[in-house]
C-alpha cells in the first residue's frame, strides 16, 4: 500500500503520462479517477487497478481516501477544480497552464495560502534530466549573469483541433499550450527575474489547415475540422526589471519546411543550447569551448520527465521537500501570457506590475 493516495481528474491524452508515472512510484496508491466520459475512466481504472470511478470531480473530492489529485482537464476548468480540491483538503498537481486569466490565478493562489495545502504547477520541462544537469552549471555560476534567452517551438502542421482549438476551453493556441513550456523554462533558468513589460504579436492566417492531405498529425480525441478560434502562431519580447530579455516564437500552423525546437540561454560567462540537445558554451584560456555533456538523454525525455515531475510532487506531498514549481510561478506565467495576448490585441507594449 502506498503512502500517498492519489486521484486523477480528467482522463484525456496527457493523463496517461501521469498515470504511468504514479504507477511506477512505490509510494503511491491510485485510488480514484474521474472523467466526463465514464467508459474512458473505466478503461483506465481497469488498466491501473483503480477502485473508484467518477464522472463528477466533486464526488471524487468528497472521497476521504484521496489525499492528492492530478488535474488534467481543459484549461478553462483548472482554476475551479484546483480551488475546490484545495478547499477539500487535497494537495494538487495542476497541468499547465495554471488557468486562463490573472484573476483566476490569484484566486488559486489565495486558496493555497488560506488552506495551507500544496499546489504544484505542471511545468514538466523543468524536470527533464538535461535541465537537472544544466542547473548545476548555472547554480555554480559557470554561465554567470544570464541576460538573454530565446525560445522557438515551431509546428508546421500541428493544431490538434478539439478543445485545443477552442479558445473558450483552452484560453488560446500555441502560446498558452506549448509556448508556456519554453517561456517558463527560460524564466526558471534565468533565475525567475521580475517581469517589466511584454510586447507580442499573434497571427491567425492559416487556420488549422485541415485541408492538407498526405501528412499525418496529432488530432485531439474531439477533433473537429470546422472549429478553430485560436491563433496560428505568436511571438513576443519579454523584458525583465534586471535588464534581461527573452524572445519567443511558437506555432501550430506555419509554412515552415520542418518542425523545429530551439531553446537557448546566454550569460556573461557562458551559454547553453537546451533544445534539441543540451550543449554548453564557455571560454577557457582565451579560447571558446563547446561542452557536450555525456548524459543518457541530452534532449527532452517526454515520459521520463513526467516520471520525475510526479516523483517530485509525491515527495513534496509527503513533506520531504518543497515543490520547485509553486503556485506563485503559475501566477507569474499567466500574467506574462495574458499580457502577450493583450499586447497583440492592442498593438502596444504592456507594462506588468
């Protein structure tokens, strides 16, 4: 029997990563699962030997056996369910983004403060093995003062459709779905500096490109080619109070030759290329040196990173350490994302207090 009894709310595609990770952790007992589609929840319950099945998250939260929950629902329900779970006495791992709006984020933060319970935001890329290696270099001062970062996640044909393409449920397109990952990762590695302002652009020129033939792409379970109310791509310049800056561009649809991923950070003593694989650049004896760390997974290991994230959450719930992804980080990221969308809509730079 595990030390921590866990329930999962929202049995969509990303939930499988959570369930696999929990199943591998000997400190965990999966005791409950909830999804609007009962058949889907029952299938996962059979696979992972989960005794309690629900279609209403409130009933799951009323189960006294549940001590902690993973929230893997649509973005527009993250805040509501997080607050309810915290006030029901549960610790929470909420998938990114924390929510859709700043007001919602502040409400979740207030619930954490008032209940004294834990909320960890699902910034899974922070938990990648290559980031653990890089963080040691950064913490030792080997990159010096990190003053610039740039990140790019380009999908040429990668709008999953379904709720991802529905702004009401998702809050936006590639910026809030995949952009949040790389913006957060850079901000985290830069030391989480205070944001000063953002200037952003969003474009809706190509739509979901559902007419394209002969090229396979991921489709959400509720894929609907006729529904798309989110941006194709977004870019932004984020300025920090310490003078550092971050440039980002992300897309679901773009006339690019290939999909691509690039995340780089630069300091006054060295720099690092994080994606597609980790490489560190510095100087020794007036000579530029490229360092290629010899690690089993030099790039982003998807399931492995989820395993590490879940293990970190479990140990945080058990009081072995504090979470490295607290609710305050989720609030700050929603402020940034909302400001980028506002800047794009109003055509001006947005100051953040």
